[in-house]
C-alpha cells in the first residue's frame, strides 16, 4: 500500500504523519509511507487545505486530522487483499 501525507510541515501535518505511522505499525500493514511537502506537488491532488492523506493515488482526506478510529477505518478499507 502506498500512503502519502500531504503538508508543508505544519503541526497538523506532522500529527497526521505520526498517527499514520502508528496505525500502520499497530495493524502490521505493509505500507510505503511518504511525506509530500512541495506545494506544487500537493496542488496536483487539488488540495486547498492541508494536511492531506492519499492512499494508492486517491485523496481520502484533506484539511483536517481524522480521528484515530477514522484513520484506522480508512486504512482498513484500502488494504488490498
């Protein structure tokens, strides 16, 4: 699974990145996680407000930090069997 956290380095972006790493570890998900900080690249996802979360090239959240429960559900839903 390819996961991208979109954000320029603000506290909310760092929090989302940290939570994604924690949940992926807890759930033992095989994932490649990267942080996209380049504003031009972030804009290619039509994100107007960060942080953003992209899974397998699809924007699944932007402009807020989902709760841990919601993040777990998002990741579970996007696991490829």
